[in-house]
C-alpha cells in the first residue's frame, strides 16, 4: 500500500467529487494547476472571462490569480475532476535538472484552454487508481508524476515554458485598474496587496491616497454601487448577485444596501 503523506502537507494531486451543486465563491490560486474534467460541468471566472469545462476537457490555471468557480454535477450523477498542483519548489528543481528557463514574461490569459491530447488523457488515466478512498500516492511516486505532467505540458504547449519557469513575484501595478477589475472578489486585503506588488501597509497607504477612503469602505461602496446597477438596470435578483459581488450572505448584503440607498434591494 502506498505510504502516507505528511498530514500537514497539501496533496499535489487531488480528486474532487460532488453530488450537489457547489458554489465555491472566491479562491486565490497560489500555484499552477493542471486539471481534467471527468464528469459534470466546471464554470470558472477570472474577473475578465468566463470559461465552461465539460467532461473530457483539460485546463491550466496560472498561479497568483483570483477566480470564482461553480461545480455542477450532471443530472443524477457526480461532479468529478482531477487536479495536479505544480508548486514552485517542484518547478525550480525541474528547471535546474533540465535547464529550462523563462525567456519572456507571459502576459496572456490567467486560465489557459488546453487542446485535447492523448498524452494528457493517458497521464490522467494513470492517476485514477490512486484516487480511491484512503489511498494516498506516496511522495516519490507523486514527484515522478509531477515531472511527467510538466514534460507533457512542455511537449504539447511549448509556450508554457514562459509561465512554468517564471519565478518572479507580482510587481507593483496600477492600483485603480486592478481594484476596478477585482473588487467583487471576497478575499483578505493582504491578497490584494500581494497581487498589486505591495506590502499590506504600502497597499493601504497607496489606496487611501488614491481613493480618499479606506480599502474596506471603498470595497463595500463599490460592490453596493454595482449591485444597484445590476438590480435596477439589468433586472437581477438580489439572491442571484450577492455572492458574485463579494458578500458572504444575503442578510448582510440587504442590510448594507438599505443603509446606503434607504430601501431594501428586493423593493427596487
């Protein structure tokens, strides 16, 4: 039987299985992810584009991005997907062993659609026996599988070299443009700070200088402004948009909305 992993370490090869619709909300993606959709539908949004993945589809998600996603099982069935996390340590070791380096900075989409390929399918099929209940792939075999995934990505999509082996951290970017694009993500301020290339203290200082208010106050006002527009102009129901705009529950959203606009969102 394969050996047990360190219980504190996050598995680098994971299998997802859901029987019911699952709105996962926001997630910060700290490492590159290669995923295979086995059954059901996976919908993901990076703040600019929405992608829908069906059974048999492969996807690659770049690290250091914010995403929203929904896992939808098929009628009377299960949602199933298999994901491989390509962490920085593994990629650095691979870079040193095989001599791969990024030659340019990648400025494309944060979610990359991978064309179907027999190499991807056979690789994912080889992982299926390890996804049974209580069976954990041992560390040495897992390391070999991660190397195999990297080699397959490089053979099928050579341009990913500039993504996989770019070990730089986010640089200081335009704060206003970033916040207008990502205000609806309900993540901690330290995530916003990191993704804009700032320490938390510098982020808060730059933010208040630019927007003349605190980040938390601006985020709530901006989300409520967008909510008012979507309800009044687009005919959206409050229950359909509060999660998408970064509110954790409907009652908190309704309370905050009424406090600003003097009327419950359901009465507009």
